[in-house]
């Protein structure tokens, strides 16, 4: 008999399909992305017009402002990772499929990473503009720091979003659970960003970059391993 040969499920292929589905839903509604973007821009404006340049130099204040905004704007999108599917019981169908739990998690992380990166892509120039930061040739290094931190934020946030999704207080529990784990990620990201923005050599930030990389390696792997045990059939 002729026909299409059976192809076993692909880990990356399944993850990409899940990520693509989530991104298409967000592209059609744009609700979470618009909310996070409006929050980020509003926060930049508030920080700018309440800042006293004679008390704190912009180069000292901007890295902290940048990462506070990144953290909280990212949280606005993490809740929707599983919320949309739970509303129509679509998540049950996803769990009943042949897609592995690890692929589900990876796909969700990829979608959240794209979401967080999109918000950061708009916020970073806004902070540089409003605080008149001398970024110059440091854009490449700064973007690398942002990507490393965004990966950790997306992985940890996705895991806790899955845990909190089935509770009545998901919107309250998610920040309470994730923020303590974000601290060891945000601090080195802010410190590395400050070093780069001051025009110091990248080597001066290597210690912080190694902490970021170690966080990503440990927590992304741990989240992939733990995720199957955090969901129920």
C-alpha cells in the first residue's frame, strides 16, 4: 500500500507548532502585548518626570528602571500562557495528544520569549531616549544581556504560570511565586547593563554575564524536567 510514511513526533517540531499557535492567538487579539507595552511606556514616562537629574545621574538610574519595567511588563503576558486554553478546556485536549509534556513547555517558553522580547524591543529605545543614554556601540552587548535575561524570565515564568493557572487566584499567585526567582536574574542583568552603559569594557561585566548564563542553563533545564510533574491530566 502506498501512502505517507509515518513520522514520529518531533520534539522541536511540536514545540514550534505550540509556540506558533500561541503567537497567532496573541497576534489576532494583541490584548496582552498592548497592555504590556502601554504599561512599559507609561512607567518610563513616570520615572522620567519624577526623576531629579541633580540627585541621581541618568546612567545610575536607568539600568534599574529598565529592569523593573522589563520584569513587571513581562508578568502581564505570562498569565495568558495557559489562561486562554483553560477557558475552553483546550488544554485538556493538548495534554491528551501525543505531544510530550516537554514539547508543550518548550513551545510555551518560546512563545513567552517572543512576547517578552517584543516588549523589551520597544522599551529599551524608549528608556534610552527619555534618559538620553549614551548607548552608541553598546547596543549589541546590551541586546545580548536582554536576550539572556529574557530566556530565564520566560522559562521560570512559564513554569509558575502552569502551576498557578488552575487556581482561582492565578493573577495574584503568579507574581508572588515568580518574583523571588526573578531576583537572582534581574540583579546581574541590571549590573551588567550598568557596566555597558557606562562605557566600560565588556570584560568588566563578564562576572555578571556568567551568572546570567548559569541561571539560564540551570533553570531552563530544571523547568523542563519539573514541568511534567506540575500538571494534571
